[in-house]
C-alpha cells in the first residue's frame, strides 16, 4: 500500500506508510520545523534511520495499542534488562519488524495504565465506541501543501464528532499537562488536526486530551484547551506551513544566516551576577 495522494479520510493506513509519507506534512513535522533550521529538518527527514525510539516513546506506543486495540504490536522479552548482547539483538530485530520490545515489568505497567484509562469514569466511556487511527489528508488552501493528520480515537456524540488524543506522561496532573502542552506544542497539534479533518470533509466539534501517568497508581485526567490556546497554535501552524511551502518550492533548505551574528549572554547570566554575594 502507498500513502494516499488525494484529500479525504482513510481507515487502515499502516503506521509505517503514514509516518514515511514524503508527499505531505504532519503536525509533528510542522512543529519540528519551528524548532530547528530548515536545513536540519530536511536532514532529519532524509535520514529516518537516525531516529531511534526511546523506552519512554515505546511505552507510550504500547499503551496506545492496549487502549485503542490497534497499532504497533508489543512483544514481551523475558529478560531482566537489555544488557546481554543476545537480548539487545532480539530488541533490534523486534524494532526492525515495526513492533515494540518490552521487558516483563514494562508489560505489566502498560496493562495497568490501559486498565486505569478504561476504568476512569470520564475517560473510559470515551473509548467504548468510535474508530481508532483515522488518517485525514487535505491541501492547505493558501500554499496547496498536502497535510496529514491521524487521530487516536474519533467518536460520534450527541453534540457532534469528538476527537480523543491519548497521552502518557510522568504526571497526569492537569497543571503539569499545561506545561507539557507548551513544551511539546500540543496546542499546535490540535488546530492542525482540526483544520485537516474539516478540509477533508469530516469536521470535529470537540477535542479532548486523555492523559495517563506512567507511575502508580496510574492516575488519569481528561483535559480541554481554550480557544485562545488553539488560536495561538493555529498561528504557529501557519508559520510552519509557509516555511515548508517556500523551501519545497525553491528546493532550498537554509541553515543559519551567513552573517556574523551579534550575540550576548542570556539575561539570567546577568541576573545571577547581580545577586551574587
């Protein structure tokens, strides 16, 4: 199967196909383009083999699979740790198949986290009906860049169509998740997805973030962003698409400006000196 080339909403697009698509830009790619230079971004896209998943990322992937009942399969490796060469090789082989290698305690953790989501009085019912991992493709009206977005869960409700995004973090405290939203650009992700799905003919009426903690007792929170946050994110999304469109059209991916940069110490360095006894 190849990645879709026409706007629309698709089910059953394999993860490997979705993430490897070079004919469109995703929310995570757009956010990354705002963090680094276009030259660095292009290099990362041209060298996907350098992106080795962390244990934290793999744990999150496994929790998604366990809750959504769809996604990358996780495989238990009966070892105490990853120190033995034989276990390291098995880990590499599992990853090469597109699966997630986990040690027994991690498998227990994944299942406990998923159970906490399903048993939560607000989060649990969100996943009782709906569709996992729908992929939407649409062209940005201003630049004609093809965008793609993939919801974790989409359900029909009395008030309309609700997208549910499942996150794993060290803490599910709403105050801590606010910081994660700013740190990882989730306020950009949401309007990016909303715009893509609307352009693809399947508009969303609400967006909820379900966050489950990675540490016992695996507490869960359900969160919603205000319009002012997503308005700010939409501005960032616009900037990323404009950069991508300009670089793609010219096939030029600049790095730092070829000038002598006038720099200074950061403000905190001066403040530290002022308060020094």
